[in-house]
C-alpha cells in the first residue's frame, strides 16, 4: 500500500498532511507499507522524498539526507509510537543514522515525513557528526531532555555548545523557524539543568574538598 504526504510548518515545526499526488507540493513523500504486523503489534514503513516530482536527496546547510528512509510503528495496546531512522552525511562526508520517535500515535503516514524534516532541521545546524552527537546526547529519542549521570561541568559544557551552534547559524541563510525551534530545545535543556542540579551539587563541583 502507498500514500502521499506533504509537510507544512506549524508552530515552527513540521506537520504531515495527506495529499493526492507527487505534484501537490514542492516536497512530497511517498509512504509505503505492507500492512502486516508482528505478534507484538509492530509494523514497518518506508518513505521516499520527491522534490518537484523527482526522487531526490535533501541538502541542508552542507548536510545531505537520504531520499529513502525506513521507519517502524507500534499499534496500541497500551502504547503507540512511530519511529524513523534518518540516513545522512555530514559536511565532512561522515555517514550516520539518526533515529527518533514520536509517541502516542501510530499514524506513520503523516508522522514519518514530519519526523524526517523535524530531525533534519536540528541535525543540519551542527558542523559535523561529532558536534551533533555531543549535543544530542542531552536528549532522549523523543527529543526530551534527560537527566544524565554526567559531570555537572560536562553537561553545562554541552548545553553551552548548543547555544554556540544556534548563534553560529543565525548568521547563515538557515530558515528562521529552524532557529526558533532550536532555541526552544535549548531553553528546555536550561530548565532541566536548573531543576536537576542542586545548590549543594554546584558548591561541591565548584569547591572540591582538598
């Protein structure tokens, strides 16, 4: 089975909208799936990106994102989710895969394409895979800030690194909603850091015992 989906920007993020053909928008995804589920209610799907009706990789800020990507979905029972494993190449020609989820839905034919652009618009801000890996280690696979058991200074360093990434990209032709979206995640990180680090921990980190 197959269906066509385009993406639109809403509240500075991408949202998938079903459409009728490849000619409906500049960028349209063909979503394909078998309809078969595993005994655990898991299914899989593939998305193919078309630009002006031609299958084409996406280039953003010297990153390249593969036109064909694979995802999974889980039909509820007790939970539901959609994931996408996005294949890409950084500006230094390092190949990598970035896998992220959205929970509380199994609507993969709209959420899969939305994940493609929502992940790509974060990833393309980094100068390379190593910088991306450092900053994104602060998030789980739902882009929720996590309470890592890392050194306070190491966590603060990575959060500051993210702020520098954002500042660097404000001087480029990156779309404004990419920056606004990144700032939202940065503010979530700052808030999480403030909630997790107590005054006592900060004093110990700044003034260790001799």
